[in-house]
């Protein structure tokens, strides 16, 4: 088993376990077990799923729930363009890759410098998360209130901790650290004043503007979050 595959499996386990929390919360918000499972099978983006059930659980309309979920899901379109350039999937694999392009699979792929390892990391993390997220969603929906508060098991922080574990090794120079600090500050300042999902979009916009305006494309290395191996391949 390669390093990328080991990372992908660990990310899949940490994220999949959090599906228990989603399943339990969705049923508590009034969704049936079937509806809960369908959300994980079809929507398959944790932040959007939690936003969707949160709005409905609070008495919001379907349109409001859809809007909140869509707002959080926009980032996956950006990931999709990046993964398409990195892996260049073809045929049916392209459709499957689109379904499993999420935070975890993208981060696992872009944290690797070797093209083969990028592919292994992406597919291992993406398929692993998809399988375990759906299994644990079903478990959480069936167990429901018997679980109690999922936060007491630490499940609310498992996926975040795993993602930070991937991010940390990339903070090797001043610029990535500065971008991370500025984006974190933007997120914290926006939280009290904006709807759910908007702070992370604002942070992403700041990072994009920084990458497009501050960095010199002729002299700068790979932008944060993009594997250096891809740039080597482009130059060749």
C-alpha cells in the first residue's frame, strides 16, 4: 500500500464516521431514513447536507434549504476543474470522479507530488469516503436518538482534524502561512454577520484574489493547494 493510499484510507475513516452524526441529525430534523440515505447517496457533500437539514429542521422552506446547500457546494465545481486537469479521467471514470470530488479527495490528491500517487490518493479517499459516509449515514439514521449528542464522541471534529493534517505540511514558506492566516481571519470576522456557507466562500475568494494578483506567475511556484508534480507535467 502506497503512502497516498494510506492517507486516503485514514481520511475516509475519519470522515465516514462523521456520517453517523449526519444520519442521526437528519432523522431528528424530520427526514425519513430513506430520505436521509438518499441525501448522502446523491448530494454527497457533507457541508451542503448539514446545511440542507439544518434549514429544514429550523422550519425553513425547501427553496431556502436548496440555496444554502448550493452555496456550500460551489467549491466542488472549483475542485472539479482542478481534478480534471490533474487526473484527466475519461469515459465513465469522469462521471464517477465528478461524484466523489470533495474536500477530502481533492486534498489527498493535491498533497502528493507524484502523478501516480495523486491518482491513487484521489480514488482511495473519494471512494472510501463515499462508501463509509453512506454506511455510517444509514447507521446513524437507524440508531437515531440512541446515540445521544454526536459531539460527545468527537465525531464533529474528526473530519476537520484529518483535513488539517493534510494542510499542515504545505505551510512551509511565509506566503502559504500568510494566506492561511488572512483567510482564517476573514472567516472569523464574517461568521457573525453572514449566512452559513458564506464565510468559507469569502475566504476562498480572498485566496483566489491573492493568487491572481499578488503572486507573479512567471516566478512563483505552484499556488497553494495545487501539487507541484502537475506543474512539472505541464512544463514537459
